């Protein structure tokens, strides 16, 4: 009998729709001759599975199963592709750990740490990773325009410390924009980061590891005429994504080595993607770590897998089998 896989999408943030697109992408990538696949939607307390006939059935959260016509189906593995809470911040990982259901991505600590951009960057900074100068505000805290100008400078980025897809992010160019940008970011999360602007080339690099292999993908160069790599650039085509990136072999090797090292430092699992800014031609600066990266057909990771000459079906099988038979 084939293992039953739940592809878990949805979530409780602005990235809900993006997550559902990733779930469809992963459904198309996984080898259906090896596994029985279902897409599970999570949104608040509504957890349901999409059935082949177009109907749905509720998920029993006691054991992560569903019942149709008195037949109970229990999932053997969860491929988490929720961008945002509860799938990217450790909550769902803790739930699956308690049920002993193996899953695709990193565990509770690494998920919680990487979901908080400020905490993750400060943690990695202690290992010699270069990051932007930044300030962090929690809900109810404030900062004066003068402090921002003195400590961070302009232009700067003001963004939620939690979340992704560039929701709530503002590139601030004038003093008058600082406070409105902070309020905008607080609408997305309870923590806000104010980060210095780094002028350079944006690149991104994916990586996954199993018990038997370590794979770092070709690097993608991100080129957009927009002010930054915002939602329209990510999802509405206002960007050129060049894989492999137009960088020297030595810089490529350094970025890939750093990506592999960060993977190990964090104790990551499954596929991750790390975003960087290259300043001064060869200085590597970390932007952020994504532990449940986008997985639509046009997302960075599928692009990088193709550029590496790998079969995405086999990569998905690697991820599943690495945890399915060992957890």
C-alpha cells in the first residue's frame, strides 16, 4: 500500500493564497506512482482535506486523519507548504511532533527562529554572517524619527519581523514616511524591523540535505525595476529571475558554501532558500532564511532544480523518504 501524503497549505496570514498555489505546485511535483496525495487546507479552525470528487472532509485533529464512508485514512507524512503561521513558525511542527507524524521541513526551534527575521539574523550574526544594521519594535513600542535617522539612516526598509511575500514592507526614503511605514508593518505582525538599505545585487540560493546527500542549487539573480523585490515583482511578473546568476565562479562557490553552513547552523531540514544582497561586488550580506519556500512551477526552487539538471520528482522523493522511514 502506498504511503498517504498530506500537502498542507493555507494558513492564517496574508500569504494564504500564495500557500495554496505552492500546494498545487507540490501536488504536481510528487511522484503519484509512489504516494497517495491529498491537499489539506488549514485556515483558522477549518482544517479539511480536498477529495478527488471535489468534495471535502474535515480533518480529525486528534490524530490528523479523515473519515469518508466510515473508512478512516491516517496520513503517513505531511509536506508543509504554509507560508506564515502556523506552518512556518513551529506551531504545526510541534503538533506533528506530538502525533509522531513525519514532515518535510525543519523542526520547532529552527522554524520559530527563522520565522522571526530579526532574531534569526542576530543569531547568525554571532557566527560571522553579515547582516544589515537593524532595530526591532514590539507592539506598543515606538521609535522617534531622529533615532531611525541616527541609527539606521535613509533609505531604509521597514517590515514585519514575521511573515513574507513582502506584505507590509516599505522602502522608506523620507523622514515623513517612517511612522506610516511602521504602522503598516504592524498591521501584518506584532514585531517590526527597521533595517538599513544595502545597495547591491539580490540573489537567492536553495539547499536540501538528507542522510546521504547534500545538495546546494544554482544561484538565482533577482532583477527588478521596482523599488525592491515586492509582491508584484514576486507574483505578477515584474522581475527578471536569472538562473544561474551572473556572478564569478569564486563568488558562486562562497555563496553556496555559506548557504550549506547556515543550513547546518540552524539545524534545517527539507528544502530551504536563503536570500542575500551582494554589495561592493563581492561582499555577501544575508537578507533572510526561508524554511518553507514558494513551490509554484515558476518559484525560485523549481527553477534552481531545473538549472541543476535534477528531476524535481526525485528531489521530492528524497525529502519524503529521508523522514518517512526514519522518524
